[in-house]
C-alpha cells in the first residue's frame, strides 16, 4: 500500500492525507457482488491504528454484517489524493455527517486542467445525473437520470505554456483552485470536462486521444488533490486542515515551469 500519512488527531476524529491509487473502503465486484478483500484500503489502515472506529458509522441493520465503512463520512476517488476525515466515535460521526449534509464544510481542491481556462474565476452551475445504463455521471440531461443540482466555484492560480518537441504551438494548461458547493460524485471532474477543460490524467472524463507520455509528462493518475477542509468544531472553534501536494504532482508543476 502507498504511504498514508496522519495529518491531525483528536479524541473525536483523525485527518489523513490519502495518496492516489488507494481506495477509501472496500468495494464489491459489480458482477459477482462479492466484496474484494484482497486490496488494502484506507479503512484497513485506520482499523490497524484506531480499532475503536470499528463500530462507528452508518451501521447495517444486521449487526452480524461487517461495517465496511467505519468512521467514513466522505470519500475521495481512488486516483484523487488529499485530506479526508475519519470519525472516532458515533457522536462526532453524526456531527460531521450533518456538516457535510448542510454544506458547512469548505472543501478546496487543486486541479491541473487542459487548456487556458477563462474567465479566470467563476461559478459552474451545471446539474449532474447518472448516464442511463451506466454508473458514469453526465451533464447531458437527455441521456441522464437522477439529475441533481451541482455548483463549483473556481479560481485559476496560474496558466502554463508548455513546449512540446515536434509540435508547432505550445500547449496550454491551467492550475485551478476549486471549491465544490455541492457534493456530487465526480463533480469537479465532470464540471471541468463540461467546460472542455478536463482534469489532466482523467481517463474517464478527459481527452482520450492525448498521451501524456508522448508529451513528456510523467503522470499515471489524475491531477486532482483535495487540498483542505475547513469547518467549525463542536466547541465553535474554526479549523482548517491541509494536505500537502504529493511529490508526483509537484514534479508536474516543475515540468510545466521549465524546471525539468
């Protein structure tokens, strides 16, 4: 398993920096419906170090069934890195769950997008639904079901022009800070793709015909990182927890800055 680092710890919760490539919790095989226990997950890491979390969460009605998501209040995609919270007791689990449900937690992400995103700041308000016959999300209403409101604020931090050998014009990239106001699955990835500026390295919603390797960019994941979470503790104190950008993403920034 890739290295998971503990960022913050209290008697009520922990915050960790999840690396890309690690699942938050076990998933079931879509065909057999059998849970795959071979792959180590964030939950495995948590239970080894904080075993009291075992019975925290939305427990199944049948208490004989193993709680596969102990302490888990929110999730990150497998190939998204960054900060994630795990509740250590049921009271704080319910507290965090309510904060997320009522949008009282400010979530900030960093993404590298294809092209020059303009205007440099704005709000993306495009509903998202499930593409009919699949589990993939889409913004195309005529092809979707279970359509829900989705809002994302964004701000371009930096634009890059990247010269590629044997290509006449340099390629444009945008480093973007994003704050989702709603919590739809794949929201940031879908919203950027809907603007024709998908996340670099996104194999599901990104540009299928562009090979990063041929461009001299060494990246085997999507450039999307959950940078920080900001919220009020039960006592009222405001807290911001931040996860450092992983080395593989720092190297991409250096590459685009010409520091290869």
